[in-house]
């Protein structure tokens, strides 16, 4: 899995006043390295285009990343390095007429990686830990990209898996307290989000998830935005043992869910400050409703439907001087109302992040 993210904002030291100092020799890039990347040092001999880019960045920082300093402040650092353990799983749930249920859950997929960032740009790469440590569980791909500022946040995510699922509930069939390996599952998910923080002067999403700000006082914000969601899921039960198939509810032995959603997000987020510049807890809920278009190869055929999805996040952050650590969780759920059943699929994740600012 590869990932990249941005958290807009120059350090406080850079954005207050130019600092006078000795002239640095060499070209402007070497001058930046020599002075510790103090971008607003007047002794830096920027070429015309580089100076224009700096002015554009400063404008963006003032326009999109201003806070009430009694609630949110910069960490005062330009650079950030992080290590991450990312663990995630998929769940599938079907409920048929008569309260008959199917429940399936994937194995836990694990990724490990690292990233490095300078000011607004953060790039990194993660590796498949299941394969790395000799315990492959499924064929899978995933990547994500995100951008966070004071006013708004945006992200795009892609996930695909093939196999690696266990049946834990199959109608009235007696699994005798065990699960049944079920590899005839394929899913592909693409989602994109963009949302606006109404209380952006006092609430900082970056403090909880990007580690580029300190939240000094507890605050929350109403969140409104847009969501795009594409799902392509294939559940093929036809290869199951015949004694299990007799307990399969519904009219089909194969279900395909292929659709696109265009949604409006309306949610809320809150930062609890347990100790300023030290402990922070965040909870975010982002329900989304809108229009769903299903494709002809879906089990119920081509339809125009009502879309219902939800995303939930939490973060617990600990800061100690330039060091930080966090535990974050995420839930992305999608609900599909079929002709004689309700189908829900979700991706759940838990991440441990450690890092340093400098």
C-alpha cells in the first residue's frame, strides 16, 4: 500500500516576521539547507518562480489555514517523520426476510510503513506485512491520498481484495462454533470525500490526524461535504458444500453489488483536550445520504436507488515535546436495500502511529 497526504500550514516562526541574518553563499537550494529551511529568511536569493511559489503558499496558508491561537497553534516544526502499523478487515452482512442472516468477515490485513513530510507535503510507502512475515491471507491492493487544512479536508481511497474471508453465520446451518473458509469473494472500492469545517477557527482536524497542530482547548465542528463511492462486490456461494447450500436463504447462490453513490455528508467532529499540547482525543461521525446508480450486472439489475453510507473515526494522540504517538480507528460502512434482503459491507481499520517533528 502506498499513501500520501498533505497538511497545509507553515510554522509559526516562519510566518510571523522575516528574520535578519548573515548572507548565505551558494545557490538558493543550498542556502535553504544551510539555514535549516527557514523559508522567509531575507538572505535567501530565490529565483523569480520560486519566490512566486512561496507567495502563493503564504496566501494559501493565510486563507485556508488560520486559527484562533487561544484554541489551536502550530507545532513550530517544518519536518515530520512517522512510522505506521495499519491493520484492517472487511465485514459482510446479509439479512433476509424472516430474520435469516449471513455474516462474513475477512482475515486481518496488516501493513507497515514510514513517511516523511516537509510543511504541506507528506509522502510515504507501506508494505504488506502479511506477505513480509510469511503469512499471506489474500490478494489485495490499497492506497490513499489526503489533504487537510483548517477550512476543509479531502481524500481519495482505493481498496481491492480477492478471497481471505470466513463465514461466521450462515442462516440456520450449524457451524458448531467454528467459521468456514470462504474465498469466493471479490471486492473493489473507490471513494472520495471533500468536506468543510464550520468551526474551523477553533477546531483542528490536523491536530488529531496529521500531528501538525496542537489543540489547546476542547472544541467541535459541524462538517458538511460531498462523497463519491463506487462498490463492486461479488459473493459466489455456488461452490459451497451441498449441505451448506440447502441453508442458503434467498433465491440466488451468487450476489453481485456493483454501483456508484453520489452523496451529501453532514456530520460532526469533536476534540477533547485532556492536557494541552500533550493528550488529545477525537471522535468524528460522517453520515452520508444521496443517489445510487446500480449497474446491469448487479443481482437486482439496473436501478436508481437511495444511498445510505456512514464513516466513523476516532483518534487518541499523545505529544511529548517533538515526539508523538497515536492510536486511530476508522469505520466505512455501506447499506444496500435489495428486493428481499438488506446487505451491508464495511471496512474497519486500526492504526498505530509514532513519529517525531524537527
